[in-house]
C-alpha cells in the first residue's frame, strides 16, 4: 500500500509543469485544480492536469525522489511523463485512469 506520492501536474502538453509530493493525492490534486491557494504557482500558471504519479511506501523515499526529479533537466522530465502518458492526458488520482 502506498503512503506517499510524487506527482507531476501540467498546464498542457509540453507546457508548464509542477512536481509535488503528498500523502493524500486526491485531496492535493483537488487543491491544485480548484485554485485553493490562489497565489500559488499552479494557480498562477493554470497547472491543473495530473500527468504522472509514482507511489512510495515511505514519505522519506517520496521526498528524496521529488528532490531528484526537480533537479533533472526539462527533457528528462518530459521523457518520464511520456513513458506512461504520451498525450499528457489528465489522470484521475483515485483510479489512475485517464479522464
């Protein structure tokens, strides 16, 4: 069972991306999509599409992976997304199905 998630949100295919970590993926994605924090990066740049998810058993592992991903060059991040989601479709955080 996963206890932490690293996720990537995007504004659109090849658009602005945001990498985050959370224990509650559904609630966190809802916050992004609803502009819960109106002055946040994801609100300002309309980064509302969940395009990548990775599960972890330990929050420490998820945080370490998030930090590594944030250090990657943009082409590597795009390649990571497109391995599982070549069209950058929005993913349902509960079922992991494309919306």
